[in-house]
C-alpha cells in the first residue's frame, strides 16, 4: 500500500515569510548603508568634497610678475616689457605630444632643430602647467595658429609681457639678455617662484640681478570647461575664485650712459675689441663696450637653433664679453705704472737716464731684447721714456726691480685679481711672481723664474695678462692719485610701486699710498707728455682737444718673434697681428673720466686705439660737469 505525502501549507507559509523578512532585512541594511554613506558624503564631508569638486572645474593659472625695468644714468629705458603672444603647451591636455610638435613644425610655428629642447622643457614642468615654447609670435604666426587651432588640442596662446631692448645691440654685454628657462635652470630655481615664468636672465646684469629683477609670481583660479578652456558661468551660483596678485621686480638705475656707449661702439666700427670708461671718483662704469655685438631681442623672442649656432660658431665671438673675460698682455700701457713701481722702490729717480741703442741685454747674456724702434731712442730719462715708449728703458728698470717687487706694486693697483664689478663672469688675469710660477706649473724645470722673464714683464708681455676693465681701473687710481673705488654698473634700485629708491653708494677700496706722494705728479706729467710732447706717441690723436689728456699707447705681441725674425705687419696673418691699446684719463688736472681701449689685432695703439678714446672723451667732456 503506497503512502501519500500531504502538502504542509502552514510550514511553507512560515518559510516564505521568513525569507521575505530576511530579504527585507538585507535590503533595509543596504539602504541604511547607502543612506549613511550619503549622509557622510553630503553632510559630514560636504566641505571637503565641495572643494574637491571645485578643483575639477577650476584651473590654476599663473600670473607671472613684470620684470624690473633697466634705466641708464639719465633715465633712458634700456630694457623694458612689452605685450606679446606666447605659444604654450599644456601636457595633460595633449593626447599625442610628438604629433602636436610635428604639426607645429609643419605650420612653421616651431623649428625642427628645437624639438628636443621643447620636449625636455615640457617634461620638466608639471602636467597642468602651460609651458611657453615660443616667447613672441609675429602677427602672421598668430593668424596661422588661429586657422589651425582646432587641430592643436593643448596648444594655446598666452598674453604675456616679454622683454624688449629699445637700443638693440648697444650695451648688450653690460645688460645681458633673457632667454627661455632651460632644464638646467629649473634645477636651481624655486618652482613656486617661477611658476608660469617663461624667461630668465642669462648673462650680464639680467643674470647678476635676476633675484631683484624677477619679482614674485602670483596665480588666479579660472573656471574651465571639459576641454580645459576658460569659460564664464551663465546664471546660477558663481564659484568663489581666488587671486594672488604678483609683485613686480625692482627697477635698476645704472651708471651707464647709453649715448656715450653708442659713441664708443660706433668708434670701434666692425673691429674686435673693448672700450671701458670709468668715473675715477666713484667707480661708476659709463661705458662697457665689447665688439662685435649682437641683438639681445633675438633671445628675448626665443632664438632659433640656427641663429644661435651662427653666433657660437662666429670666429669673431660676438657673445664673448671682452671687457670682463678677455685677458690680454697689457703691453706698453703699463710703462707709467712700471715707472711708479721704480720710484716707489727707490731703484730709480725721474732724472736718471739710460742710453737706448735699440736693444737690451742682461749681464753675461748675448740674447737681445729688442726695442720697437730699431735704431734706438738715444739717451732718455723717465719722462722721455714714457713719452716715446722706450722699451730698453723699461727692460732695465724691470731687471733692477725684480719680478716680486713688480708684482707687489701692480697688485696694489688691481692687477691679478677681479675688480669686483657687479656683473658675474669677470676674470682676474695673471700678475706673475716667483710664487705664482711655482704653483702654476708641475714640472720642476718650469717652476723656476728666469731673469729674462722679468725683462719682458717690464713692457707688459710674458705671463702678465689683464682685462680691459683692470687697465681702466688702474688709470682711475692714477687719476685720483690714490683713492680707489670698486667698479659698479648699478647705482640704485627702485620699487616700481612706491617709486622708493635704494641707492648703492660707491664702495671705496683701500687707498693706494706712496712713500713719496710727489711721485703721482711725476707719472701724470710723463703721461701728459705722451699726448702733448714733441715725440709723444699719441700726439696726433690728442691734437686740437680742448682739455689735457694723460695717456699711454700700447702694442701687445700676439706671438713670439724669433731673434733673427722680423715682424712685418703687412704679411702676417690678421689674427696674429699685434693688439692695439690706449689708456688715459682726462682732464689731467681734474680727471672726470678714465678710459681703456683695446683693439684685437689692430696694430698700433696710437693710430687705432687712441682715436676711439678721443671720441669718448670729446662726447663726455663736452657736457658740463655735474
């Protein structure tokens, strides 16, 4: 007999109800969790997520500061800021960086040679930062960009103030220039201070006073759309956007006279060399000219690789600052200083004479140290020796002094060390001595100082090298008869907002004192004879001047001429010709200006360098003294 199972409806009902309750509990629990999470997000953490949400639609846009303006001594603007459109790339908005860069090259907005530099620059910046890759676009380039803008996601135009030099290449080695911030620059800069800044001082005052000129950057928050472009809200609540306004850099007021600088550069023409002019009573640099020059505006615009290559491969080295970094044999320009050293040491008197027969020999030596005048100068005293630039006289004087006494006097006059001018990159040259030679050479036989080396130092040759600035500085000491000031280009700083001026007073250095103060006038009188005496080497250049010039010509050998060889200026290669020099101050009685001129491979100082100095003196001394 089969058993029949009877359905238990009551039990099934209870099971169903339990399952419904369990499901309802789970749903309720889940709803409670969602509600709790919503409460947490919407109430407890409202402020945090509101700010985070704001960040998704607000972009931080840098506000770079205006760079300080540079003025000359009469208030003329030498470096300013002008509006410019810059081409920028924001990496986080670019899907294919290489593709965008190649398209910019096709549109002639970038050069192919610049791509590697641009890639490194973009990679070194933050993802959201708009990196300037071109500092100044022309109107034609702006139009070309506008037509193709839809193809260039992440590429934009930014209106910024760009550096401009109204006088172009004039005084470029003093002012320097600004250029695009490089990868190396970023390693030493504070990113917060240079956020959004496209350029930095590279050379000259632009570099030396970068901290003062740059100022402090700021920022503003900008509402953007999904593509990252700035938008304005249409109705509704406007988000609270912050602005931190930038602070402009300080202005520089220089001692430089830009018109006098122009006179010096025009007088140099297309020759290589340097001109320096100082106020001997303050150390103010009125002229700092190195030729050839170049246009700094090319760097401010963003110089192309091709143009930069042309400058760096030019054999005339236009980027080289010859005033501060060019070290040359000072040649005969130091003969008045040698005479001063002889008087100070007591080895010679002004009236003592020496007979010049065209060459000098050391005791027990047959080697002849030749005079520039083959037949000799005859019997000369100190004044006549300086006036005619007699080499033989100073050969003998140097031998009598010895190298260490020469060294001691010349270092007091500023040779062998930087002058301390407020521009970076100055070199100190070499003022040789026995101690210097022992430290300069490793081979024992090369560390010995020989008497013949002293002889040629007596006419500014051999190991002795100096910069044109050092020569002008030494002339300033002679002009003041001892007081000494550190050369400077910046005379004051000025706040562009308050117009408050912070002067930088002249910085006196230890006064050069002599055992006999009357020796100053002996030397000055001899230098005046150079420009006025019957056999003065610079008489022609000084003829007709309404003031008295105390000067000294110089011709510095570039290479050694053998005993049996003859130097022929007409046949020797251009870059092996002698350097031409002239140093002077005027008026001799009450000096207002000390000048040094060097013309590379120029030949004779009297006919090449002295006329340049005369042009500078004429331009400056024609103005009434302050």
